[in-house]
């Protein structure tokens, strides 16, 4: 092998490995993130629904407690 050829080959192979590894890791990470998102989504929806429901109940209770005038007064 001519001088420097081995170093050149190692460099080229490492570049190719880097490109393939980057692509495959991105795909693997994307798959894991999608799977985790799907598994968390139902629980997240439940939590959001609970928070919104609680906020609405509190707002209605506060409004009723404040003695806001009804539509019949005037």
C-alpha cells in the first residue's frame, strides 16, 4: 500500500460510517420518541381534561360566591 493510503482509507471509511450512523441514530431516536409520545398521550389528555374541568368548576364557584347580579335585577 502506498504511503499515506492506509490513513486516507481509514479517514474515508470513518466518514462513511459517520454518515450512516448519524442517519440510523436519527431514525432510531425518532421511532422511540414517537412510541413514547403515543404511550403518554392518553395520560396527558386525562390530565389536561382534569385541569380544565377543575379550572371551570373553580371559576363558576367563584362567580356564584361573588354574588354577581342576576339578569332579573335592573
